[in-house]
């Protein structure tokens, strides 16, 4: 069994305590030496993936500017806000009278964001939705496919989901796209990352070693693991295109990533990125 599979087998709660335990010396050292940076959670609390915590946030912040014409008067919805990583570059950038809203299904992450970000930046607000997910929230009581975002229609200029649709099953993705279209202003932007299955990515994935693999085909999508279905999910390009079209979202750009074995020099992001406009 690989380390990844072992990781999927243990509960979110167990993962939390193991992470806190492993990173305790590092987090303790950062605290006592005063090296801990404001708005960055202790490493043991970061359940949203590895890598340089802020680097990706800064890269995506540039994408929001470059591809979604991000301006300081934009109202923002960060779906799957995790421990607030993507929010950090927005602090001090947004005008005081616009809102940055985050939604997540992991309460420890939402609580951390409200306690450490919202407390001094009241325009930032994070809410917990107790939605079931077999990787992140196995005790959740709400079904994502029936979830309505707690916001009125035409509210946001920019909605984004970084590495979130990659952990959601089909009916839930469909419902979220419907909801995104409802809460976006006309001409508003949505930027979302996916693992997109098309001829090129499927061919590359099957012939390249050391890439993500999605061996369990389920029609419009494929899974990495049958035991933990939302561990990682890849969707067929035609299906994504049709569900976006049905919901009035026009694709402005697709930037493929290197997850399937494309050359990193030409495809600098790991996941695929779709930029759409209402
Ligand atoms: C890989 S993490 C990415 C977190 C954050 N977007 C980032 O880039 O740092 C995936 C996040 O999606 C959240 N998530 C999974 N399913 C969700 C759902 N149905 N609604 C909202 N958030 C969800 C998880 O709790 C987790 O925080």
C-alpha cells in the first residue's frame, strides 16, 4: 500500500492529530522565535496539501488580475477556502466596503480563518457548511448536491475554486456550477481548477510514469481511488463544457496543467484551470 492510500484510509480527525504531532517541533520553534507570520496557520493545521503555502496563493492572485481583470472593488467568493491561503494576498488589496466570503466544509479551517483573518479584517468572512465528503468531512450531514449557497443572486464579481472540484463528485459539481452562475454578477468571472480528461491527457497519463492516474472510470468522470472517492476526481472535457454551457457560463480560457505528464516548462500549473464568464 502506498503512503497516499494509507493517508486516505485514516479519518480526517486522525489525520489532524497526526499532522499536529509531526509538525509540533516546527510550529513550536516558529512560535518561540517569533518567526511565525501573521495570517499563516501553523503547519500542523494545513490539511489542504503540501508545497510552499503562499507561493501558489500569490501565483493565483496574479491569474485573477491577468485573466479575471481583478480590481480592488470586486466582491469575492472563495469556495473551498480551506485555511485561508488564497485570501492572504487579498488582505489590504480590496477596498474596505467590499466583501470576501469563504465557504468550507472543514470547521477547524473556517474557525482558524475567522479567528486570525476576519478579526482584524471584518470584510473577510468564512462560513462552515457541514457537507459530507469522504476525504475531508466524513461526519457531514448535508448533501452537496442539494446545497444552496447562502448568498443572493448576482452578488459576486469573482468566484474561485482552487483544487476543490478535484475533490467533488458529479452531482455536487453540477449543483455548485448552477449556484455559481446564480450568485455571479452578469459579466462576473469564475476561475476553477480541474483534472480534465481529454484525448491528450488520457494518452499522456497512461504512458507516463509518476503522474496522477485515474484508473476507475465512471462515465463522465474517473476516480483515483474507489475507497475514498473524492480523494481525486477527473472529469471529461465534453462533460465540463456542456454543464458550463447549460448554466450560462462561457469558457474564456483553458490552461492545461502538467498533472498528466505535459511538459512543465510549457504547462506551469499542476492542475488544469478554466476561466469562465457569466
Ligand atoms: C485541496 S483543498 C484546497 C483549499 C484551498 N482552496 C486552497 O487552495 O488552499 C480542498 C478544499 O475543498 C474543500 N471542500 C471539499 N468539498 C467541498 C464542498 N462541497 N464545498 C466547499 N468546500 C469543499 C475541502 O474542505 C478543502 O478545504
